[in-house]
């Protein structure tokens, strides 16, 4: 039950994704062809607010709701960051969706996108199978 | 008021709201914003396998699965109950470019000519839906994050690895949309 609050945060996030239209394949093609500021404005302003929030959390030593200090795991840089990043970029342009929008689209009743989501799960599973053989 | 909820929101409203996910999750429960990990937790929870990568206590990460379940619910409310009846207002140039590929239907969130069940077995449908989806799941795990975990959370936390990842996401997307997608039509 303690996880129920994350359902509501996710719900708000899914709602925003739809209203932001970042779930549109057309918007993603428009972005990659530099034909509108829309997507850049969204990603840029999201990072600005996120960065400002983390700066304030660190500066004022803000605790989480249980009173624990907030910790953020660092993200490691390795060859996978580049190779995997490119692979995701290819998939992003093809499907016109990153993982968040896939979930939101499925929720909006776009059953065909469930096929894309299942393919993404298969991709993650394949990564897990091959992990030790892939360059990192 | 209702119109505010059915109409699409401009970037300067939706972008900052997406950014707020970062502090909300950190303060609610010390959680780092990210979506693609849920695909791994799903494998660990639902696929019977001895693969080491999926042999961990996924229940400790159950919040992330509940979170994406919420995203599905949010999609239902915003995309069905409060659906925007208008097609997405993309730029004229994009429409012209895509018409050059033979796309004529701009009424949905994606070209229904490509994304439909009948097209799954065609080469181009298989590439856009199955291979595309596969690359999203494979690439995000290989890179250890997606647009949420790297581009928003990671960059907000000034992670160099997330900058590299974001540049590669865009590089991959640009290569695909400029040089490969035009060949698929």
C-alpha cells in the first residue's frame, strides 16, 4: 500500500505526456527534422526545473517524506552508454515513442502500441540474455 | 475549465510539469525518476528465467511498476475521457515531408497506415513496430536509461554519462529519421 502514492504520481505523469503531445509519432519526426521548437522546449524546460530542484534539495539538505537524506545513484559511463544510446535513438525515431509514451498510449486504448511495448520488453529481455557478451 | 483539460498544453506548461516529477519522486520516497527500468522489473517479475540480470529482488523496485501502471491510467484519462478531438498541430513542413513518404492520414497520434495490425507482417510494419520497439527496450537497458532516466533525471543531476547518452539518443534518432526512414517508403 505504501506504493500507492506512486500510482498517482504516474497517473499525473501519463496525463501530462498526453497533453504535451510527446506521445505523437508526428511530433517526434518534427523534432528530428528541427521543424518545431515544441519538443525541445519541453525537454529543455523539464531539465531546467529538474536541475533547479536537485540543486535546491542539495543546497538546503532537504529530506524525503520519511526524514531520510535524499540520495541519487550516479550513472556510470561505459561503451553501453554510446552503443545502447544509439540503439534507443533508432527505436525512438522508428516508433515515435520512448518508454513513458508507450505506456500512456496503451492506456489511451491504442492496442497496436501494446505490440511495440511487448517488443520493447523482448528487447530488454534480450539485453539481459546477452549482457555478458556485449561490450561495456 | 474542461477545455483546459481536453486541449493540448504548450511546451512551457507541460515541460516544467514533467520536470517536477524529479523532486516529487525524490521527496516522496527517495526515488529517482525513470521509466525504462520498469521493462527490466517486468521481465524479472513475470518471465521465469535463470538469467542473472533478472535475478534480483524486483519487489524492492515494485514502486516503479506501480508508477508505470499509473502512467497507463493517466493515458486513459487524458487520452480517452478527456481526449483532444483535434489532430496534433505539427508544422506544415513536417506534413509536406511525410506526405512525400506517402503518409496521408494525420488524424491519429501516429500514421495509421504504418501502425496497424494488418501491417505487422509487412517488412515496413515489422521494422517500425517490432524492430523499433525491440531497439527501444534493448537500447535503453544497454545505455542504462531512457529520455526520463538519462535526459531528464540524469542531466538534472549533472551526470556526464547522461549527457553522452542524450547526445547518442539524438544522434541515433537523426540517423534513423534522415537517412533510414526515407528508404523504408
